[in-house]
C-alpha cells in the first residue's frame, strides 16, 4: 500500500512541475518581452500584430531608469563614419516592437559594429515616421525606382522572379 502512495505522489509532483513549466514557457511562437529577457540577456522574438512586424534583437539591456534598450551587433562590419541606413532602420524597428509590447518607448537603441564602435540610434517621432514610410514602401508593389545591377542582383533571393534582375542578365 505504501509504494502506491509514493507513486501517486510522484505523478502528482510531475504534473504540477509540468504545469509550472508551461506557465513560465508558453507554447506559442512569439513571446512578449519579459523582465527576465532584459539586462544584457539574449532576447526572444518580438512580435507586433499592429505593424505585422517580427524582430529579434541580439541583446536587450535595462538602463538604470528601467528602460529597455535593443542592441544589434554587426560583428563582421567595420564601423563606417555614420551608421548604415539599413542598420539604423533595423534598430528603429526593434524600438517600435519594444514600445508596442511594453507600452514604454525606449529613448534609443544601440548599434554595435565589429570594431567595438557603438552608435546610439535615437527613437524619436522622426525616426518612427521614417521607419513607417520605409515599411510602407517595402509592402507596396515594386516601382522600378532602384536601378538593377549585376552586383546587386547576383546575391538577391528574389532574382528569379524580378524583372530588374532579368534586365541585367542575372
């Protein structure tokens, strides 16, 4: 009789442990920003249903003022004189995701290049407008504004279906 009680208790403990694990680690694809993902920790995917945007910064840092700062590391790139526009837009997208999920806009995001140079990408209303403008352009039909070249098109994943790539023989 005693061994049966022990087996039942072990099963009960396993069920409770599994329930607690599921409560801490939900089975859905995207997780909300949580305090344990911050302060120099690797981050999880962030998702915005409002903007149809998904992103995963390399790191999230918590400032002394409890602000969540996204960090994007470009380890194979030597720092330019000014940050590349596409890199700055990527950091801005992380700021938008953090703002939507936490309700608090980060004052800036960090862009770190391979040589250790850090750039603060300030999250301002101007940065928001620029990001939303670019996102709108990306979601619109191709207008042919970008000039296709063999160098640009050779490594592009869309070259098989793009008229521009065909026009330059790629």
